[in-house]
C-alpha cells in the first residue's frame, strides 16, 4: 500500500518519538524527569468538574450536537472576549467552537490553502503550522523571528518573501504570546500585522492560547480596528483553564470566514459532547482570582526553572509569558540537540531542543513549567551533580 503523497515531508511528531525513548529509559530504571511538554498538570476549577459530572448524568445530553456548538458555549465565549480582550463578537455568527484549537489550524489550512499557494510560517514556531500547510497541498514559506528583534517579524522580510515567492502567498501564521519564545505582543505589532495583511490581501491566522499564562494584560488581535476583515483568531481553554485533555477551543472572526471554515469542519466531526461544552462555558465565567491562582503556581515554578537554566549556564529573558522558558545554550554544545541529549543522558532530565521549532531555534532550549516544584528541584540537583 502506497502512502499518499500529502505525507511526503511529514514526519512523526518529535514528542511522539521522544516519549517512546523516554519510556524505554524509564524501563531501564532511569526515572526521567520530563520538562519537555506543555501539558498542564493542574486540575480545572472544581466547579467546572462539577458541571461536567452533573450535566453528564442527564438523560438527554448524549445525542449528536450542533456543528456550530452549543449557544450556551458561544455566548460564554462572546462574554469572555468582551470582558478580557475588549472585543465584541456576535455569538451566533462570529464564533465557532472547536474540538481543541489544534484542529482549527488544520481546518483553516484545508479551507483556504491548496497546491500552487504558499503560507508564511514563523521560524521558530509551532510545528503543526507547517504540517497543516503541507497537508493542505500548499507550501510553507518560513520567516525568521530573531531575539535581536524581540521575536517580532521583520516586515521588510515579509514583503520580500511575498514578492519573490513563485506561488501566491495566501496567509500568515502568527502566535503571540509567542511559542516557543514567550515573547509578549504589543498593540503596535498587531496593528502592523493587520495593515500588512490588508496591504497584501492575505489571511492572518493568530493562534492565541497563552494570553493568560504569566501575563497580566491578555490581548487579542481582533481588538485592532477592522481586524475581522483579514484575521481569524484561534483560542483555547487548554492552558488558561487547565483543560488540555478536554479538547475545547474556538475560532473567532467575520461571519463569512466562520461559515467557510464550518463548511470544511462539518464534514470532519459531528460536534462536541454537550456536557463538556457546558462545563467549558462555566470555566469561561471564572474571575480574576482563578487566573491569579494558576499564575501564582507557574510564577514559583518559573523561578526554579531560572535556577535550572543558571546551572546549565543558559541565557534567558525574565519577561517571558506562557508555559515555558526559552533560553540560549552555552557555546560548549554543538547545538540544541547536543545540549538536550547531554542533559537527558547525563542527568536523566528531558528538556526540549529549540531546533524542533525551526532552524532559528538551533541554539536554544525550551523548559516546561508543567511539573511540580519538587520535580524541578530534583532536576536542578541532578544537573548540578552530573
């Protein structure tokens, strides 16, 4: 059986492969401390779990659901965007709940991109952007995010990439707070991205799942005047509400864009389990104290990760947001993979090589905050003693 050509150049996801290796090391008694993956280890709010339990016990909630999601969830998303981002969204026409925002990346790519088109993809950036573009038949064109420019795109470079691309550039993926670098956005950056998109008649896909993590000023690109003309924003409850395994995300944008993506999505799934949607709606009503409680835990962990990076003589900014810390490696390492493997095999600690996010990450590593203080303390002890 021949594989479809769309899988050419699509390898197994790095973490899928590496976790198998870590599992083998654990079977050998290594007891690896995993500081690689950003899967929140904290539970959702008790009221969210209670809502899921109570709603699941009802006899009339187990049927297929609307492809557009529950009106209750869409209203909750609309209220959440108005409260925290100062963005007005029509819950009936400008919001599409997703089974996790990762599927939204794929849905958007399959809706708008195809052979003989190109899409601008950040380097470093979330690997799924590139994979989704390739699976759609389009070609990813990578634009550099460099530390010296605060990991913001160079718009002259973007214009040149569009001008010289042999294929029509139809979109650009952006992601602020940026993953993996933790760079926070500014309204000036968002203004410039919207102006750039309108000038070049391309679609901006803004992936925004980290805006509440270690950040006191959540921002949405949709707050820019007339941004809905050219921006689709993805958001998620995975990080902000510790619900990664629940798979609840959202797509927000102009009614015509939402309907276009729905045209594809409605052929891929049959809606989300209603009790999960209602529990997600409950999560979106949580107040400032919830975010402060979560961030208090991550803030303490981040200070310990700084200590771990100091033990490795890494350089980093203390102003990063999100679930990770991004750091430059010492010159004694050939590259990020050498650094990560050295730490893994000598100290039994797994950290992520920045090169998996693109060539601009080859001299960096990423450390996750999604583990206990005790685990980070033990990782520091191992690194210092190895």
